[in-house]
């Protein structure tokens, strides 16, 4: 069994997981990935060559699958949505704004995790940036934490 190597991301957000092949994932490796995900909030697993079935099965091994209500999934993999940016597209890309949170509007029915798989990543990794509300909260002054302690 290969060892999983972790490289923490920048600004205390996320971790890169190396030394893993999602096509040959053991149950122990899946548990380890889930633990790393829970610890770091977001994980990046690069250079994987997987098909939609493997991708959806990996997602299922991490948690319960939830259909995205605003898009229709693939016919054989209904929990996978294709979001494609074509060269002629000039408007903001799907989800592009200053900030968005995937499916947080679903309230109690929202999924625990969201997965993205890039097929063609622009040089410099594109414009997706991850942040942590938990880390931001930790850095707040105690006076502000007290003021917002009951906020939802």
C-alpha cells in the first residue's frame, strides 16, 4: 500500500494529497483522505486519470451523494454535473462572482462536501480560491466573537 503524503496549502487552508491513485483506493486510504479533509477543510488530489464512474464512486465513499438541484447530472452518473467554459464564452463563468458557497442555500439538506474535478486547468490554476470561515472566525477579536455568538 502506498503512503499518502500531505502538503498543507497556503494561508492555513487546505492540503494537497500526494501518493494516491483514486483508481486503486483502499478502504483505509479512503478513511485517511476523509480525515485529512475534515482536518483541512479542502483537499487537492492532482494528476488523477479517472472516469466518471470512478469519480462518483469515490464521492460516495466520502459521504452521501446529493443531486445538485440547479443542474442535470450525467445520464449514467446523475450526481456529476458538467460545467464547461467555452472559448467563445465572454460572460462570468457559472458560479463566478466575488464569493459563492456551493449549495449552502439548501439549509439542513445541504451536502457535507462538494467535489470539483478540473479537466483543463488554466495556467496558474484558474481563478478558484478557497477560504475557511473557521479560520477567519478563529482570528476575530474576542469582542466580535461574543457579539456574533448566536448568529446563524
